[in-house]
């Protein structure tokens, strides 16, 4: 049977003159309570693809921690070679850190942790904070490792929730102030105020990084939703056109299907 093609104006006028019977819903249908709205189904598909770039970022952080451990070991070797100063405890901390980062990269590289604050972040954030403060305590010479504290803050702010980011920053702040207070025997020196000022900057970095990551996630979610919605609509149109042998095809003046 031949297909009938009409313009949008003709089909609209024909429908207004004879709209046809109202559609009825079969209350006894077994699919009545199992139907999923189209937007909900598309949102689920979008959410399934949303974490892909964050998984790659998670893997990059884990790989970066391994390179950091190697750099720390190389730094200790250079100190031993050039200045003839070394500490067995610092070597032990660096080697253990390299082992832990390598094991975590191999075991958890494909599984992005939940953004909420939980014990699952201890092998990452907790280990980093502990290693950096141990290096700072056992250091020999004039090396300062506190700049490395930005790494756990960035990880928690970019991949975790705001509570995790602020909790990590607050923990680092308390430990840093306690270490400074212990070094200067409780005196309110310039170093104490400098540490407090740096800690305030850590909070700003944590908040801005978290907001940026949240904005990227929201924009990507909206883009994925729009793309999947367009693809679904095209599939529905193709299904309707291909499986109906007779009907009304609404096109515009350039013969494009509406």
C-alpha cells in the first residue's frame, strides 16, 4: 500500500476536523506499573556514562602517586650522593609509600570510590597525609615536604564530596598547626601565623576545586542527556516510518520529516 505524504498544514487541518477517538488505557495490562518514563530511562543511560572521565582522572591520580614515590626515593638518593646526609626512617617511609601506591593502582584503578566521606578513602588520602607528615618529622637537612599536602586536598576535592574535601583540609590544618606548635614550643611565632594563613588557602583551593569538578559533572550530564534524547527520538522516528505500511507522514516545505 502506498504511503500518503502531506504537509504539516494539511495534516493539522485534517486532524482538527476529525480528531478520532480518545486513546484508552487498559487497566488490566501487566505493564501498567512497570512502564519507565522516557526521560528517566535516558537519565539512567547518561548517568552510566557520566563517570568515565572521572575514572580516568582517578587513575591519573593513582599513577601520579607512584611517580611521586619514585621522586621521593630519587631525592633521598641525591641527598645521600651530594650532601652525604640520609635517614633510614625516611628511606623506609619512601619505600613503603611506593609499595602502597603501586598495590592500590593495580587493585583499585578501575573502581572510582563513592564521593562521600568514608573509610574507603583512607588508603589514598590517609596514606598521603601520614607519609608527608612522617617525612616532615624525620627529615634531615632543610627539605620541606608540606607543599605536597596539596595532593590529598586536590584528590578529595575533585573526586569526593564537599564534606570529604573540607574534612581532609581540616585534618591537614590541625596536623600542620600542631607540628608548628611543637617545633616552636608553643610560641606564637611568625611561622605559626604563616601556617595558619597557608591553611586558609588550602580551604579556598578545596572549595574552588570541588565547585569546578561539580560544574564539569553537571555540564557533562546535561550534554549526555541531550545527546541520548536526540538519539532515542531518531530511533523512534525510524521505527515508526519503517514498520507502518500506510499512514500520514508530516513534512515541511523542504520535504524534511517533522
